[in-house]
C-alpha cells in the first residue's frame, strides 16, 4: 500500500494527489454500494424461490389433508346413517321422555311459598285500586 502511495505521489504530484484520492474514494464507495445492492437483490430472489417452493409444499399438504378429510367425512356419514337407522328402532321397553311440569320461564324467589303463607308475607302483588277495595271498611246496614 505504501509503495502504491509513493508511486502515486511521484506520478501525480503533491498538488493533485488529495483531489485524486477523494475521487478514487467516492468511486470505491459507489462500487461497494452497488455490489451490496446486487448481493441483496440476489439474496431476495433466492429467498423468493425458496418461499415459492415452500408455498407449493404447503399447498400440496393442504390438498392431501382436504382429500383425506373428504374421504373420512364420507365414511363418517355412511357409518352415522347406519348407526342412526339402527338406533331409531328403539326397543319397546324404553319409556318415552316426559317433560317436567315445572314452569322454567317464570321467575321464582328463593323463599318457599309455605313459609310466606305461614308468616303472612304477600305472595301476589295487588294494584292500588284492588288494595283499597279489599281493605275498605264494610258499610253496616
């Protein structure tokens, strides 16, 4: 490196050497950036090819799984229909389901009605007019 510098000093001269060194440095920097860009582009294209291969592999596996599921679903539907046709013919000794006669949609309190009746707690709400009519004193004849 020192030998090249000495030859350049003699050939170019001390006045022009700094300007030539700057120019050479900028050209080398541009060349390095260009080489780095080319390397990055090559790496991207290689990764893209690998991703395409991976995508094809995944799509092939998905198709295999789908075909397996379809064939398994057909077998399952056949066995299900066989099982349900035999299960629908119930033996005569099994009693039919009887729904409990409890009213599930009506809200009920936690206090039982027998306790309310014993202690004089109202179980039904009265309107104002019904309450007045019920508790109005009777006229004596």
